[in-house]
C-alpha cells in the first residue's frame, strides 16, 4: 500500500520483498525497482534509482 500511495502522490518508490506481494503486483502498484532485502538495496545503492 505504500507503493500505491507514493504513486498517487507522484513519488517514485522502490520496494523490498516481504513475501506478501508478488513482483508483478509491486510493479503494477508503481514500484520502480524491487530488492530482495535492505542489504541488496544497500549493496546496489549507487546503481539504484535512489542513488542516481
């Protein structure tokens, strides 16, 4: 629901998999990138949408 709220406000959002939602659902809700966990996001931060 956070991804949907961000999209409705025109804010880009990345998602971290939690097990509840499938990747397709996260992308459909507006996620611009999806990571397995916070460690994966941090490891790729420079290349992520947040680090660009």
